[in-house]
């Protein structure tokens, strides 16, 4: 009797006739799709973050040459100022 029950269950499983087996497979597929979409979203977010970081680095490098000069000493407009010759 037990042998027949096991054979029936095996046969039913091979044919996909076990109730709920299709639902389990559908849940597994949904879970895999959710995992894949989450991984894609995370990868896209990381790419966007890397691009934003590159842009901010490039802007910082471009703005380095345009920093405002603030003199440390006050010079009268009437007096001449010597400049280094290697400019």
C-alpha cells in the first residue's frame, strides 16, 4: 500500500498534478524576478552614483583654476609692486 502511494505521488509530481505545485513554482519565479529587478535597480543606482561622483570631481578640478585670489597684504595704489620674473 505504501509503495503504491509513493508511486502515485511520484507520478503525479512528474505530471505536475500535485495541488499547489504550480503555485509554488509561480512563487519561485516571482521571487526570482523580484530578485533580478532588485539587483538591476541596485546596479543602476550604483552607476548613477558613480557618474554623479565623477561629475562633481570634474567640476571641482575645473573650478580649481578659478579660485578667487585674496591678498594677504594691503598695497597702496600709488606704489609700484615688484612681481617675480618667472610668472
